[in-house]
C-alpha cells in the first residue's frame, strides 16, 4: 500500500513550523512511536531551514515537499525537500559536521548531520545555481508487526 502528499510553501521562516507539522501529521498515520515521529519532524525542519537560509538566502522562492508512506512487510516514510535556489557547490563538504556557509548568522553547521543521525537514509543532490534536493527515509518499527497505516 502507498500513500503520499505534496506541499509547496514560500521560503519564509514562518513556514518551517508548518512544514514540520504537516509532514508530522501525515507520518502519524503509521504505527510509529514518538521518537520516530520526532526524528522525522526534526529532519524536515533542518531540510526546510537549509532551503530558506542557504538556498534562497536573500530572495524569495518555493520549497517543494513530498512525503510518501509505503506499507506492507515493512513501513517506510520517505520525505523529499527540494528548492530551486543557490545550490551547493560541494555537497560532500557541506555534509561535514560544523560546516556552514552562514557563520555570520551563528549557524551550527549540523543540519545534514542531524538528518543523517535521525533518518535511515539521506541523499543530497545539488547543482550550483539550480537548487538542492534532499531525500530521506525512515523505517518504521511497528509494534504490531505489520507496518500498516492506522
């Protein structure tokens, strides 16, 4: 079984909480526990914040969020956060802990590290001047054994 949702939001910092809540509400239809839900919501917050702060630094843009739930023998919640902003010149370097392109704004440089820690998979594709796509997945460890949407 598969369920999905798509969301487009302007790259405004006030929309980060909305994106977090929307994906959290969608993911909550699975048999996940509070820690798994917190992991997903925090990872979405980090990805959306990266798009706002780094992707669309001094300009307005659109952030595209897709979330998919696949159930069956295993349950997987997948989230894609995409922007058409500045892009990342060196993704490998950007994913290093404590690396930030906005040190003047007191950024910790831990966004990708948090996503890697909280999600089971993380894939970042970016092209300078064309934007960034962050794809991440969380395997839901069902207490009922079926991984069904409830």
